C-alpha cells in the first residue's frame, strides 16, 4: 500500500458544490483534496452544458456553465486545493471514532488519503445518457449523434434534430435555433415537461416559422461513415416522415449510479444519501453529502442550494479538524483575517 496523503478533507466530486466547499473550508483553515472521475473540474456544468446559460445563480443575471466553473476556480485559488482528475474513489475505511473521525480513502489511481472528514459532492454519481431505442445509433455517436452540447459552434449552419420534451431539450432548442441552419424539435406527444416559459418561447418560434415541431418518435437513421443524412419520424398514426438532418441530439435523461459510494455503509434513499439538514452529515459521523446526491425534507436540486449546504457542512467539519477549538463566526466583509486569506489588501 502506498503512503497515505494526509489532508483535512477529501471532497468526492469537483462540480460547483464541491468547488465552493473548498472556499468555505478554506476560510476556516481547512485543507482539501478533490477527486473527480472527469478529466477537468466543473462536473455536469463543464461536461454536459458548458455553454448553456444559467439564470438562478445569485449576483449573475446570466452565466454559462463554464463561466461559473471558471469563476469558482478563481475564487478558491487562494486556498490552493489539490485536484485528482480522471480518478474514482474506490474504497473508504473508517479508522477513527464517532467523536474523532478518521478515514482512509483509496482512489483508483493508486493514491491513498488519510483525512478527518469526507464530503461527497458527486452530483448524481456517475452519469450516463439514456439512449433512444433506435437501431444502429451507436455507429453515429460522437460524430453526428450527441447526448450533450459542449460547443455550440459545432452545430452552426447544420440541420439539427433535437428529441425530447424536458428542460434540456427545450433549453437547447431555444439556444441553438439562432446557430443552426434549420432546427426540428421532436417529441412523442404535444405536451412538454419543461418550464412553462420555455414551452411558450418554443411555441412562439414554431408559430413564427423559425423552428419546426414534429410529434412522434425517431424510428431509424440514414447516413454513412457515422455522418447522418436523415432520420425517419414515425407518428402515432403510423405514418412516417423522413427529415433531412446532419446532427441528432436526443435528450432522454441520465442514468445515475452511486458507484463505490454505495458500499460505504451510508443510508440510502432511492439512490440518494439522506443527511441532517442542519449539517448535511450522513449517518456516518465525518461523512457529509452536498449537492444533487443528498436527500432531506424540502430538498431542491439547485446549484445555489449546494453552495448553502457546503457552507454549513464546513462549520461542522471544523470541530472534527480542530477538536476543542472554539469557532467564531466571521463575515468576509468585516474580518481582516479572512480578507488576508483571500489576498485582499
């Protein structure tokens, strides 16, 4: 066994919630290492919708997923966190007690960490897109069939078909229609699960002739060498329609898996981790869960809620890292010591 890296906290997941937890921990002189299976920070924001606008981050009327990640990385820079990308936390061993937690965490890259607290900020766990049941779709994936939009420019001047009726399908319909040469939205019925204002905006574009809406399901694809030339739409009536297209974006949701975290002895609720809503600690003292992966009464899966959860978790973690030491709450606006940590002159 390799020598353990000693740190105060190991954060599993480098999405927005995990990144902001570094800030809250840093204000309390708590050091952290972050482990993420992705090759870069940002979680789903960076991997699935880096250019998608987000409208409910306090202080930012509009900010893209990647812009938010970049701002968070700049914000936590004074605390010098250590990142371990392309890595997965495989095992956790409890070494301490409920009063003085201590853990040994093993990652797939061979690193071993010894820490006093663990924050699980892994979103929904590892996520894989749900694929539509269309024969031969694998042959087009990565070239002309995409399950996420990472660069809007990749769709400029293209004939694009988006499939789905939820927020992702509607959001990208609204954001890609100015870029695409032609955009068609396909849904199995003329009712949508997305936000009402998005549904209205989509229908306004249909009424203005700027996008097309088709009711039915994609039954087959045509093209060669991974490049689409058309898709076939099968309507509820049984009629079929061929739609010329160069890009297909199916939004059928994601399959979430907790992975090794499920073997840590944590209580689970429908693949989520129940926590105390005052500290966001799990049933295992010293292990916390923040962001989309946790569950408690009134839980909302919003990025801003993950920020709040990370702040309160840090307060409890302080007592594990500095047992017996009094914690005095301070505001960054008025505390010269906190401003010094942030590099504010």
